[in-house]
């Protein structure tokens, strides 16, 4: 709707300078909207992380499973629809690069998360040298459009910890 209204105003204007000003106003407005959306996503990330931290407190420690036991019973690892390259492309498209503040050209992070029995993801944590890139990577993982095909152990869907290394080259 916003595009349509700006386009009507742009098309109705005959003065080239005023058209350029309208286009500049539109681009500035859209950048602000992206920033507002990113702020909302950061807030949602914090809420999800707080809920996960509270759930972790409720889970008794005695129920943890030895990692080597989990891998011994594993029949298939979790898989994202379309494969790992599709996952990487979607995550890359979801990262809000204007929200990444860095002085270096290349930033890296390693994102670990749990693929749950139902294919959803939880406990997303990114570790890297750039805090803002880490947060954007976490938001991107929580924003994925598809669910994973869960891991299978002993014939049943199983939780699985997944690790995804990411690199961003700033231009």
C-alpha cells in the first residue's frame, strides 16, 4: 500500500527535482521501517531467549542424555527442506545487514541450535567476534519460514543439536 501511494505521488509529479525528493523520502522511510522491524525482532529474540532460559531452569538436570548415546542411536540427522544450501541462502536473506556494526570487512559466527522433535528450532545461540552479527544471525534462524525434518533415533523423531557456521562480508 505504501509503495502504491508513493508511486502515485511520484507519477503525478512533473518536476524532476521534486520526483527525486519523493524518491529520496520513500527510500528514507523504507530504511526507517526496516530499522523499526529489526528493533521489534530484537525484542522478540530477547523474549524467546528469556522463555528458554526459564524453561531450562524447570528441567531437572538428571534427565540429560549423554551425547555419545544420542549419536549411537541416530538413524538420520535433521534436514532442512531443500538441504543445507537452501538453509544458508534463507538465513543470508534474513540477516538485516544494516543492523550489523563492524569496522572489519569479514565477520564470522557459529550458530548452534536445537532441532526439536517437531522440526521447530529452539535455544539458538551465536558465538563470534561481532555482537551485532551474532544477534542478527539468531534472529534469522528464528525467522526461518520452514521447519526442519527432525532427526530420527530408534525410529522416533529426536532432538538434535545443530551447528551452522556463518560468514558475512561487508561491502
